[in-house]
């Protein structure tokens, strides 16, 4: 069944009608149901895509906040509170051993001996 909308009263009518049965106005060949609904559904799809993207950014922001909080906790556990003199120094952890500087270790415990 092919239908369209009356341009005056916006009533849904059969495409074969020459006059709108609701308002009596002569009906011109306007868009059918599919053409009339195409634009609103495209807008809905675009809005959903935007909301999905915003949801992903929101989720990433929450995860980043959690990671920053965990980092603050780790730093608080391993770094002493800075004094006024130390506050001018960038960052903390000078006394922490860098994983790159450490001697290689065996997964079974104890250090590995280097062969020269």
C-alpha cells in the first residue's frame, strides 16, 4: 500500500487520493512514506553514532581517572612527602630503582650470573 502525507494537515493518506479526505485540499504528488521518513531516520542514526562516540570518550575518561588515582596511590606509598626544598625538584622516586638498571633475575629466584 503506497501512502503519503497531506501537505496541509499532515494526515496520512493513500497515494491514489486526489483530495485529502480530512481537510478536502487537492493533494499534489508529494513524498511517499519512505521518502518522508528517510530524513528523520538518517538524523536518528547520526545522533546514535554521536552518542556512541561520546560514550566511548566518557568511558575512556573514567578509565584514565582510575589509572591516575592508582598512580597517585602508588606514588604516595613509595615517595616521601616533599619538603619545601624538595618541592622545587621535578617528580619523585630518585631513590627508586629503574627496571632498566636492575640486574636480570631468574623467575625461580636469585640473580642471574653474567658470563663474560
